[in-house]
C-alpha cells in the first residue's frame, strides 16, 4: 500500500496514516462493547502507524516490519488470550 501511494505521489505522512487505517481494518474486532471496540481499534491503528514508520526507517524493507510484528505478537498475544478466557468465566 505504501509503495503504491509513493508511486502516486503521496507524502510519507499520508502513506503511514493510510497504513494505520488499513492495518486497523484488517484487524477489525467487533465482539466487544462500543468503548472497548474504539480503544482496541485505536490501539491497532497506532500499531499500524508504528509499523509504517518501521517500514520507512527500514528503507522500505518488509523484514523489520515482520520482525516487529512478530515481537509484538509474542509480547501481547499471551496477555490478550488470558484476558479473553478470563472474561468467559
């Protein structure tokens, strides 16, 4: 997405913001309360923006983005899974 936007002449800021929106939409969570939905999607948008920035800092290579996403998943996912199962009790 960011490379296509670059070819279309959009700035890095626009590329990163569109990346954040796209990332949030791809990770859409709709099974929560409205407040939790907004918080979750907002945090996911921020993560998408940060990964977009990593892409730019990494000279438009996906490798740093993949490593960053994997590290994020390893740190966050266990807590998310535990909180999900705690809610089900």
